C-alpha cells in the first residue's frame, strides 16, 4: 500500500533509469528492506547441488555490478543473479534507454550491457557477505567480434569462476548486435567448451530469448544436454510487440505483464523436452503470486523477477512468499 500510493508515484515521477538508481541507493543505505528472516522454511530447496532458502530470485540486470549483493536477502530474495557482466567495462547504449509501459505493467529496455566489467565484479563478489546463492550472468563485450565471443565469455569466466554459485551464458539480450545469433548450436558449443575447459565444476546455465522457434529451443536443449548444463533460464525480454495495446514505439526488450504468456509457452515447451535432471529457471512477467504459481506448475524449479519487483515494490517478494503453496518435489 505504502509503495503503491507513496513511494512508487514518487519514484515514477523520475525517468526510469534515475528511479532505478534512487531505488538502489535506498536499498544499499538500508532505507528500503528489512532484516533477513526466513518466512517459509518449507520453501527451501536444493537445485543443481545448490541450497536455495526459497525459490524466488532477482533476475539479471537489476544489480549488474553487484553493488547491492549483500542487501537482497533483506527483501526476501532466495537468490540473486548479478550481471550481465562483460569482460570489458562498457557504458551501454545512449540514454534514454529504459521506458515504462505503465498502463500495461511493462518495461522496455535497450540498456546494452552497461557494466563495470568482470574484474570490478570479481572484487565485489570477493568482498560479499551474502548468505543466499549468487549467480553470475555473463555476456559478450560489445567491442568483441562475434567470432571471438567464446574467448570473451571465457575471459570473464576466468576471473569469476570461483566467485559465484552458478554461471549463466546470456545469449538472449536483444540489445547487443548479433548476440542472439549465439543461440545457434555451433556458437553455444564453442562457448560451453571454452568455459568447461577453464573450470567444469560450477553449475552452468544458458539464458534464452522468448522469441525462439520450437526447433531452435530443441537445439538449445540438445546442446545443453550434450554439455551437461545444470539448467536453462527462460526467458529474457522479447522484441515482439504484438501483445501490447499501446504503441510505445521504442526499440529494445519488452518485459513484465505483456511477456507473461509468451514466456510461459517457452517454459512449458522446454519442460516437455528437457531431461528431468536439468533445472529450469522460469522468468518473464511474474507480476503476482498467481504468475509465480503458474511458472512452477509449468515446470520451473526456481523463478526470477525483475519488472514485477519494479511495479510491486519492496514487499513484492515477501508477499509472494507468504502466499505460495508448499513446493512439490
Ligand atoms: C532494465 C532491464 C535490464 C535487464 N538487463 C538484463 C541483463 O543485463 N541480463 C539479462 O540476462 N537479463 C536482463 N534483463 C532481463 C531480465 O532479467 C528478465 O529476464 C526479463 O526482464 C523478464 O522478466 P520480468 O518480466 O520479470 O522483467 C533486463 C531486464 C530489464 C527490464
């Protein structure tokens, strides 16, 4: 209530990226958040060998540089994913690059992997006191040609492989030219074999776009099986606008409520073709408890939120946690 009627209107009076920075300052100063308490010990689960106090994570992109790693558990999160980080620090696309589609509870972003680089993130992770699992999401540096993508991911992984609980190969952002082409079989193979050669112990996942055809999804699953990946994260933002009533006319990836259906179709398909032992992290358009429940029903082992947290505020995760039925399996 307090967020919806006071804090959100205040934050939303700023442009979205400024609002994001204000919210981050509120979180890292301790003004936003609470103390860590484990509301629901029955939601604890172990996935790919990692213990999750609850299955709701912060999706990649919110805390790209890990500036608030130690604070997310105070908001109820059971895990977080930092990044996307690239080997080379980079400023991202020119501003403005983040837009609200407020009537439809969506966001459009073309941030372009603005981040301080893998070395800076390594320092943050090494100093972190977080008690929840921390995943690290890796992307390709903009200046690195696509043909050298595997080595670029490898360079980041070499700096970070001992500092995260799981690692994600992000090949699904629409905002780095050519990045999504890396979702094809041969490119994925080159990336995974490079990372595996550096260190094959940490759980490795791949994050995919919601805009892939069924046969492209099946290809991803077959490569993921071949390389014995720990799991797949589905989905990133969409370039599709067909579900919008309004026409924001901004390029970038669409997230939030307009993405729910599309992301659910992908989650359901993946679960039907993935080996049971491979984990599925469901993300995309979880705006309320019912959406979270639906993702689990469709076969997600864990879920992540981004846009729902922006619209729902600091109590968003706790609210869902208090309403979730006990987990099966
Ligand atoms: C502003 C913004 C930045 C994002 N940055 C990243 C990113 O750096 N890496 C990534 O894998 N996903 C990124 N995402 C995608 C989210 O992690 C998530 O997959 C997507 O937004 C769908 O979830 P949602 O509907 O709950 O927001 C970003 C999303 C938004 C809105």
